[in-house]
């Protein structure tokens, strides 16, 4: 359980960090290390160099503005949990982050680390995809911004190039009165979810659902939206029949893995149950 | 690499390989064997120490990342001749049997109650959910932490 040997650098600027990555193809970025350290301990990765982002300035900010919420890559889960205004500015983000792993891990785990690691069961990638967020990366050619829906390409796989550093996650503005839910199921507190769902919707003047967004984690190779369920929900008032239809459709729409933690049929059932419970909870919020 | 940080109030400088995690540094380089290593991949919580006021798993942090930090281990929770109120409460409630997980339980609970002296049983259970105990079944541990809250509330007073 000891990592293979590597060199270590903690550069003081993003430019230096990118130069180190570009000139060392076997280099790996470390921030909080809460996903990378187990990977190194099991020797699933044996990098030549760790580039630690801990001294980089300007990546630890949480900004709430008219255009939404911006999270710097070095923002830790505890920073989000303890941010009083964030619970109102983005309740889905706040609720999902409070359920990430364990207390000690939330004290060190970071926004950028979770996005870069891209575990299919992880909470933040699910929030990012469901909310149509944008991820900003910085590389030798300068910064670029990628929609979260495109960023995650498979288990532990993203569009990030080895010489790029994630700098920011931008979540679009969250309007008042929006209905939402986050539900996940794991056998033990803090375990990776066998399935998780994230959702929100707004309502028109007649109470019909508009702008429904439904995402799934865990029961899929990468976080993604359930567009069939969204189409089913939009334009209708929420009632028992609609909730059951949505749950049934969600179970058909997911493509869950079949592994020792749970077979595919079980995970489909889990997704249906979580969608049903989430929609019922969302419908109870406010006057809806 | 040369790394300087503070452990239990004392400045230390160590010469370590970059791959040495903080738990191994504390135990093997600094001879602070109160910090226990169970799983070494962030699952069991036995190696929890307090870094700059927050509970962290010392197997998931490299020694080189501790440059300039202040680290508190279980050895730093009490003086040589007296148990801390939290430790006294653990003894009173039989919150340990074999004792392997106890350093991690104590450091986690100490960090929690220092930040949140009013934590209720649910919050305590949630914070301790990352610390595995195979002997006691947690009930006595939660009772011990609940009773220790009084000492942390007093400590808050001017």
C-alpha cells in the first residue's frame, strides 16, 4: 500500500504548473489528493512527478453573481458546506456536496479533483452535468471552456488533456422557487452511490413543469441527463400518474453496470425508486 | 525533500521521500505511534489527525503537502499526566475495547466538537461514519462524544 516513487513540485503560478505538465508527460496533478492518493497507494497510477496545486493563487474562490455560481478548482467540500449563502444560491449543489464521502474527506477533497477524477458515482460531476454547467481548463494554448455534458466521456475519463489544469466550474443562475431533489443510495454512509439522481424543474403560470432537468450518477458509465424523462415531464402538471411514468421511463433509459456491488436490474429498480422519491419531494417544496 | 511543519505545538523538520504519506512520517520518522494505520487507502479513519484545525486522513496526505502546516495528533490531545475531558468520557462510557480505532475516533471527535460544540447525536454519527470500529458497535462512542460536549462549550467562554 505504498506508492511507487515520484518527484514532487508545488509551483507558485498556473503557468509554471502547466509548463511542468507539458514537459513531463508522466506527470499527474494533485490537489486534495482524496481520490488520487488511493490510486497511488494501489499503484493503479505510477506517475514520474506530482504537480501540487496547493500554492496556486486565485483558485479557492466561491463567487455568487447574477450569472450563477463560480467555484474555483481548489474549493474544498467543507468550504461549500460552510458557505451560508450557497444553500440559498444553489440548494442542489449544497445538498449534494453535504453527502460526499466522509467528514475527513470533505475537509480536503476539491472541486477540481472530483471533476478530473470523474468517478461515475461522484456527486459534483452529477450536479455539473444536470445543471448544464461549464468547466474551464487552462493549458499551454491558454484557457478553454467545455460544457460539463461533454466533459465526462466514461468511467474516470474526461476531455481534459494531460497538460491542462481545471480552474473553474460555473453553474448557471438558480432562480427562486425552483423545485429540486437529490437522492442517492449507498449501502453504508459515505460509500460510493450504487445509484444517484439529481433533478430540478420550474413551473409556468398554470403549474405545468418547464425546464425539467434530470441527471443520474452511479448507475451509468458517466453522469448524464435522462432526456426522455425530461421530455415526459415538461408541459404537464405533476401528479401521481406522471411521477410513476417518469420512474418507469428512467429505469428504461439508464444503462447500468452489472457488477459485484449490484446487478443491472437492481440498479434500474433503484433509479426508478429514487426518481419517484425525488419527484415527490420536489413537488412538496413551496406551493407546488 | 526537506519539510518543516508543527506537530503538537513543536516545530519539526524532516527529510523524506515525496511518496511518504503523513501517517508514516508521524509514526516512522517522528516516532508518534499513537496515530494508527488501518487500511492505508482512506477507508477506515484510524489515521485521522487534525491539520490546521480540520480532521484529515493522514494516509491520504503526503508529508510534503504538510509544509508549513500545524498538525495535532492523539498525543497532543492530553498532557502526560492527565486525560482530556473527551478521553475521560471515552473511558467512562467504555467507548473502546481493542483501542485500534480510538486515536482516529478521538481526533475526529475533537475536531468536530471544537468547531461544533453543539453537535447532536445525528451530526456526531455522521462525522464518525468515516471511522470504522469493529468492537464496540458505536453506541458507547456516540454517548461518550455527546457527554464530552460540555467541556468544549466551556472552552468557548472567554
